């Protein structure tokens, strides 16, 4: 994502149920039979004009030959405030080149 100008994002270790509904499965080399399996959630806010490109990059990086690669969602942000600068609206979500240039 750095090559696309995304210089900040967050990730969380989460648990959930996918298509396997808690059946025994192998996740990262460990067999699981719980009702919830460990997953990774990545959150990144980008300007609308680069959102599709970023989503495709995330999907490509996450794709493996195994089931359970996940989903990539896009959500409109109705209001944004950059706490550091006080900037609001679409300008608060900046592509790095726009911010630095």
C-alpha cells in the first residue's frame, strides 16, 4: 500500500465465522474446531478517487490458494475530521502526494 501512497492504516486481530461455520479447519497451520476462528481486519481510509485501486491491491496481497482469504469492503465516510489539523470533509483524507506536495 505504501507504493500507492497509503502511509497509515490499522489492523486488528478479530474472531469470526466464515463459510465453514466453525467446522474443523486448518488456519495458518493450526487445526481449529471453534465456533469463531481468528481473522485479521485491516482498516484504511482513502480518498474516493484511489479507493478502487487500493482495494484491488489489498485483495491481490491477501489472495492465497486456500479458502478464507476474506473480503474487502468500501464504505462511504459521511464526515471526517483530522484531529491534528482540524481539517474536515474530503480534504481530511489525503493521498500522501497531495499532502506532501
